[in-house]
């Protein structure tokens, strides 16, 4: 199998010039051009020779080449049809790759796994456009796809939010949602000069290892996430007021106050002070 050759600015620019490619702002395209970082992503993702990998947003196939060398099979899902001819060229020598010109949010990932990855460890790897990072990650987690891990390049601030805990300014609904489904770990930071074109902010690679079972026991997941959303929707308010004033929740201030008392928590506590286990226990009491 051919060795990767796109992990450099010169190689990427040559391909882009040959196809007269124009970057599309609506797709948030920033192509990684640092071979060292590319190798590290494959290493951090733990890609093995028996793995089936789904790559989201392959761009011109830079990371895809590295994944194809390490994995058993790779399916790359790319929304920009202008990139498909380029991918057919850059991935032509890699017989274990499949290119899909689709929107990942409209792709039947379950069917994809059944067709290509059944019986194998399934891993997702991506350099995600910043504007759709959260919808893509939550789609993969909430639908409980049989995916072992998700290793993604995201905006540094978003990665920090995913792994933050109570009492930090980054801690919020996204932190709790991710940590309910997976164990997040920021494995490296990537500066803007590693991309073409350069983004205005720094990036991080974060690995989410899926839990077989959630780390907390809750009677009603939907209710818990509604409580979490309400708690952080009005961060400056006490938890009692945030829940009692939320029209989407059948919770009175009296009920919320009584539940906090049973948990041994102050009546004036804010949602940002509660951890995932406490939100689960609060939900079970309010249910």
C-alpha cells in the first residue's frame, strides 16, 4: 500500500492548485498539513489493523491516507461534492477506502457499520468543522451507535468544555452530555499554523471512549437532560429558581428545594456546582 504523501503544505497546495479548488466557508474547511500531528491522531485514536474506521470530513484525503495504512477498512464521508474527484485521485491507491458524498447528519451510520464493520471494532475519526461539532458528536453518542471511540479535532474551547468539571467557567450542558456517554480526554493541542487556510483559533484533538453502560443510574434520561439544560440556561440563577421558572419542566420551586435538601445541598446552590451523579440523583427524586 502506498505511503501517505499529503502530510505537508507543499503536497496539499499542489493538489488544490491542480484542481483549482476554492475553499467553501459554509463547510468550515481547514486542511491539516502537519505530518507529525497526523501520525499522532492515528496513534491517539488507537487505530489497529482489524479496525473499521469512519472518517467524517476527509477533505482532500490527507488524514484518510494515514488511516488507510493503519486500519482494516476506512469509509470517508464528505459533504462537499467538489472534493470527490480529488479524493478519488488521492485515495486511488488505497483499496481499503470507500468514499461517500453525503451529509454525516443524514447518513445511516448503523447501516454503514452493519455493511462494513460488523464483527470489527468501529472507531470514528474526524477533523470537524467548528460550526457543527456539537450536533455531530451528540448524534453519534445519543443514538448509541456501536462505536468504540470517537477521536476528533475540534476548536480548543469546545474540547475544554467537553472534559470540564463543576465550578469551572467551561462546565456546562455539553460537558455533562458528553460525560454521560463517554470518557473524554484531550490528547493534544494543534496551533493554527498546522492548517491551510489557518483558522483564527487553536484546535485540540479529543478522544471520547464510549461507556458500555452510563456511569450513573437515572430513571429518566430525557428528564435529566431537560433539568441540565434549564440549570445552565440561566447560570446566574439558583438551581431552584432556574428549574421553577422553566416552562418546559413540571417542577415547582418547592419540589426542587425539597429535593436539594434530601441530597444535602444548599437551597441557594447553582447548577454549575452539581456533578453528573448529583444531577442523576436530583432527577430521580423529581421524577
